[in-house]
């Protein structure tokens, strides 16, 4: 079976395994397509395309890579060019696949349904697995209208697992999707696309234990894709029940991903975070010594998020090296639960509410205030709850959550623009629901041991906001978030660490004094944190 036969049958792992054993243009075309979709590394795929000689199949691969980069505007021209190519050079199903997935991704859903109907009527290919996967892969968009494709597939009778998977995915009811996927998982134990989609809906329901177990199995089989690998490592870092076995998962992931600077660097970034929380600076140094290329290679915006951590941990390691005197060991711990801002104080001993203790990062990657609404279920909330449960009742806790909600390209600002609400209204609701969740969860804890950390004033560039008025509105939003956080925190009887007042200049931008990079605080802020710590009686602690 050729790699193209494997793609037609929906076996992307088999296609990859067969393709990397040969160096022909045809094999490189498959490598590019699988690199872009399965391994989620489109820029590596671009390099494969550029390194190979032109051929009809490589033109197909190039069109697919452009499509997955979000450059769908040029794909119709590429597909039109492919129409003139002989079927002996490019099978008809490959061209149909490109057109169907492109139509779905560009929201030409009636056109997609028409294309699918024509293929089903002709049934000229040996397998239709590619057809159902093309439709399924185009569904990964928010608020997509599934009705056109549903109408076409309503009367299709088949035992093809990919067709059954697509029908389940077309359901708008998450509970029905979960039930359908559970049935498919039991029926088709070797259909790894089903498992991959199954873990995605489990993520929406917050079932971390089941997700980890499913991804452990996929990784053991070697049938886990790039996005699932990163989610696997993220959960292993973020949930205390699996943190101690992170190293084994990282070792397995390293054997699965392509050995490119982008793919390897992304995986090793999780290991750097693990090394920092484990206080294993020798491990961090070893990773940096073999990953210098990753630090300077070009990345997509999505990939760049990992490199932010890569650089952040580097800055933290260098800071520790030059300021070892503030990293004193202590038997008493301050548990800092949060996203990347929880990593900065890790290992430092400082006084909080008159009690000297050493900070320990309880890291939950990517968590927002938004995730912690009382009625919601998601993996972030499950991890936060586990971190709270894992923190001793008599130890102080700092919650460092909220800065991601206040970024320009996500969270409160984007949601306000999308819904037509004012950022202040969205911010107030978000903060109130976040604090209410913590009040319910921490009801049996001593309020004197609870501290919420505010959101630092922004140091990152706001040049993308084209007018001074827009920039001021954004800065006002961050100021308002902090005012809401302070009010709700103090009213709950807890302490508030006012990082905004510590960092903001007169214009609402950070002065830079306490920033380590464009987002995160210097570890040296925390020995001085008492200057900005407010108790519930609103009196600052001297």
C-alpha cells in the first residue's frame, strides 16, 4: 500500500510511516500534508514543499498546506490549476478532497454539501474514508452551520467508521456526541480518529482522568496527533495526580513527533516548565543546550505561544542564577495556583500576611477567570479544583489568574467586541463569577490564608490598536478588572495583592520596574509584595 492509499483509507499514521521511509517527490508530498494536519506544523510542511521538485502531487500538497495556514483565498486558483492535470498523475479523490475541505473551511457550506453529494452519487473511489474525514476536519470552526451536510448524509447507509464518526460530530448536543463517541470507541477499538475526537469532547466536559487514560493509550499505540500530544503534556503538567509521571510522557512524546526544531522545541517547552517547577535547573540547562535552533526559528502565531514559555523559563533560570539569595529553602509553603504568572514566585521565600514561607507553583496552563464560572465544566476548572484539593488546609494560597483574560487578542476585550457589550460590563461579570466559584470552593478554608493576585499593568505593545482612544479604552479595561477584583476579593474576606498599583504608571501602562518580560513579573517583586498587599479591612500591611 502506498502512502496515498493510506491517506485515502484515512490511515494518516500509516501514510506518515510509509512516506518517511522514501525520498521521492510523491512521498514528500504526503509528508507535507501529514506534517501540516496531523502534526499541526504548517511551516515545517512549507519547507518540505520548497525542498522538493514540482510535481502534480506536490501541487496538491502545496494547496493543502496553504489551506491549513488560513490562506484559503489562493486555494481556489490552485484547485482550478489541478483540474487540468491527468488523473494518472493525481487521483480524482485527492482533488475532490481539497475542494470539499476548502469549501467547509471557507464556510461555503452549501457548496460543500453539493460536492459531497456528487462524490456519493458517483462513488468512483475504492474508499470514501477521505471524504468523511475531509468534512470532519473542516468542522473545527465556531458557530458553523451543519445543516447542509446533515441533509446530504441523512440517508447514507454505511459501516465506515469515519462516516459514523462524522455523523456523531454533526450533532449539536454535547451529551449526544459523547454517548455516540463512547459507542464508537467500543465498537472500533482501532479507529484512532474516533479516540482523538472523543478526547476533545471529554475536554469540554472536564473529565481529565479519562482524557489522560485515553491519550496514554493513543501514545502507547503511536496513534496520537500533534495537538493531542500537546494537550496530553499540558494536562500532565497541570493536574497534580499526573505531574510526577510527566517525565515518562515527555519521553514518549519525543519519540513520536517529527525531529524538526519546531516540533521538538514545542514538546521540550513543556519539559522546561516541568524542570522549573521541579527545581531541576540542570534539566533546563540540558534542554536549552540542544534547542538553540528553536529559539530563533520562525513560527506561526499559534506556535509562538509555546516559545513565550521557552523564553520565560530561560529568563527565570537566569534570574535565579543571579539572585540565588532570595531562593531560600523553607518547610512552610505558599501554594501559588494559576497560569504562567504562578511560575515567577516559585522557589522564593517571602512574607505573606506576616508569615514567611516558600512559594510553590501549582501551575494550570492557560487557565482564565472565564473558565472558572460555577456552572461551567472544562479541563481548566478540573485542574484548578485538583490543585486546591492538593493544597494543605493550613497553608496560604495565592491565586494568580486573570492576566490572560486581559490580553488584546482573547478574553474580555475580544468577547466585548464580539457581543457589542462594553469591556467593563464583561469584566465585572467575569470577575464576579470567578470569585463566586472560589467562595464556594474555599468555604471551609481560613479566609486569612487566601490571597488573590491582581493583573499587572500591560508592558506589551498596543500598536495594533490604531487610535489613542482605543488604546485608552483597553487600558481602562485592565484598570477596571483590577478594581473589580479588589472589591470582590476584599468583600469575600480575603487579601488582595495589588500588582496593578505596583506596576502602573500615570498613563495605565507598566513602568517596567517589576516586569521580567512583556507579561510576567520579576521574581524579585515578591519579597516586596507586602507593600501592595491589602487585607479585607482595606488596610495595607506595613
